[in-house]
C-alpha cells in the first residue's frame, strides 16, 4: 500500500520540475516537508491545467478548500494533506497559506487576461509569493527580511515561467502578459494565439519580451539584495532555484524569445549541475 510520504515523493519526482533538484540537498525532515507542500501545490495546479470542464474544476478546488479545513481540524483524508499536516506546526505552515494557493488557481479558472502589471502581481503573489514564503520557512529562516526576499524571488520565478510559457498558455486561451503592455508594444492578442510559427514573431514581439525579461532580471536582483547574510546558507535551495530559472531565462533571451511554438527547458543534468555549483559556492 502506498504511504502518504511515498505518494508525495512520486508526485514531486514525476513533475520533472526544477524544484525537485533543490530539494535533494535538504536534511530529511525539511525535505519531507517541502516535498509534501510542493505536492499540494501540484495537486491544485493540476486541477486547473488538466480538468477541461471549468465547473468540474471549480468543484474540485472547493473540495480542496474543505480538505484544508478538515486537515487543520485534525482530519486529513488525502495522501498529500496526511503527509503535510505533521510538518505544519514546526515550519509555520498555516491553513491560510494553502488557501491562498488555491485562490491563485481559482483565478486561472475565472480570468484569462490581466489588465496591467499590478493585476498580474496579485496573481503572482498567490501562486508564487506565498509558495516562496512557505518554502523559506521550511528551508530555515531567522530574519523577517527573508520573507521579503522569498516573495520577491517567487515573483521572479513566476515571471520567468510566464515568459517561457507564452505559447503553451495561449493554446489554453490564457495570456498572462498584461494587456496594457501588449498595447504599449503594439502586439495583438490574436498574434499570440496563433499556433503556427513564425506568424506571431516580430520585432514588436521581441521588444515586448525583452521588456518582460528585463523586469524579471530586476526581480532576481532585488530578491538577492533582500536576503540577509545570516540566512543565506539555509536558503541555498532557493538560490539554486534562482540560478536554474535565471539560466533558463538567459537561454530564452539568447534564442530571441522563440516561445510561441516551443517550450525551452534545461536538461536534468544541467539543472543538477547548477544546483551542485550553487551548493558549493553558496550563492
């Protein structure tokens, strides 16, 4: 019989996410906690990405809200919450943290466009900033300023995801690039929604994407500047993520943002090498 711990381990490993490589360097108790939390995030995110009927997806997210309430009442039923609940008190994981992640996924059901950057930031706060906060607590945090770093790093990682996934998201009918910025660079939504390259590519599109990448780089720089030196060693898994994702961003830039018809990724070996190098260098 599969244990909750085995279930979340399989969920994390099967995702192929870069986060998995950062988890490998944690001591067992912290690794168990972040793996369970990451599996929770994957479960609720998969509801939006894999359930094609919005009504069914909304019902599933409502079930997860109830499961969070039941779990913090001492009655978890899902393998993910059964694995996560024993970690919550030690690592300051609250029900509101989990509900915020669900709220961010709910936004994906109800909203396919973002008017401006502040609107997008609200979404990023829920699906990435909160995740960064919980992760920072699990990794080991002694300073309040480390939370500001974690939120800013979460924003940088999510902006990188958005850049990488412009084509994939458009095929799902979603455009995360703010409408005001599409208008500023004279890029039409229908150009992003077309499946066939090279129709969506233009100097206008490249300029728009350079603007997105420059902002993401500023977020990485701001995050690193916020991290207190005393917490730097404990937060190395987050720094691994920053280096992996920033390398990915630079790859996309070097390829002139050919993101409409393909999804740029790093090989597992390269991700592991970046994680190892970060572990050695400490930054």
